[in-house]
């Protein structure tokens, strides 16, 4: 992808999000783009940064660390870890990311909390919910969600921000909205149960269902292909 094409695709993604917010009756800027840069080279991230993008999502720890080192001169990039997180990778994530979207186990939460340096701000975390109940998907169930949320709220080096989900694919806007509505309702229930938490984040919606997610209150929309083109290994 050339710099010109990246500029055009990023502009188109921003306009799509702006249009979705307007159609949903929400204020401009009420949701932000998270550019999913996994498998994309650091040079593309650098160009997206030059074009004003600041939030980038990575799925693979070592790949992300390599890119972070190459882009260390860009001090205002906000790195989000959005993939499955294994116990042996928690220290790297705790030390090198500002956000984790895929937290679904107390064990992983405790490791992240214990390994987060006191010199860094608290690590922003979203709890991943298996909103469609798929056996193949990561995420905590809605029934287990309050218990996990309560545990994370007691961890001083973590800051619980909200919820994330990747629903099963659906064809129509109506069908796409249903799981996002359930996630929004789950966030509202957590805020009613833990009012001191002030949970403010719904990480939901990708290239195929952005509009449905925005209608239901998404605050971070994860777009990869729509910004960077088809995936390929960068190394």
C-alpha cells in the first residue's frame, strides 16, 4: 500500500465513523478509531501516525515489541493489546502497552497487575465477553462477568475501563445490533453495580459491522483491513 492509498483509506474510515455517529444521533468524536496494525510493518504505522492516527491495536506480543522499538521516537502512540493473552506474555504486555482489550481471566489480570510498574500509569483494561456464546471464542460469559469485574476493580495497577466483544458474524444490521446491545446492557449493569468504577468504554465493531456497533454505543471501533488493506506477514 502506498502512502497515498493509506491516506485515502484512513480518511474514508474516519468519514465512515463520522457518518455512523451522525446517523446514530451521537456527537462527532463520541467514538474513536483503533487502527488494527497486526501483521503490518512499522513503516505503515509511522505513516498513519503522520496522518494523525494515535491508537494502534496489536495481537502478537513479539511482533508488537519489534514495532514499538522501531517507532520509539513517536512518543505519543497509544498501544492496545487486542489478542489472546497467555501467562508467559503478561510481563511484556504489562510493561509495553497502555491498554488490554482481551482480559477474560482473573489469573491473567493478577499477573498484569503484579507486573505493571508503579512508574507507569495504571493499565487500562477491557473485559472480553463471549457475547455470542461461541465455544471457539475467547471471553468471559455474561454470568461470570460481575465476579471478574469485581476482582479487577480491586487491583490497583489495573484500571477497568469497560468491555470488548467479537460477536458471531451476522448479515443484517438488525442481527448485528443484537449482541452489541447485550454488551451495552452488560456495561450499564456493571456501572449500576459498581458506580464508583465509571466504566466508559465499549470496544466493539470492525469493518463489517461498524454501523451496528456505533448505534449501540461503541466508543472504540477496531478497523484493520479498512485502513491498512489485506493482512500479510510483515516479516
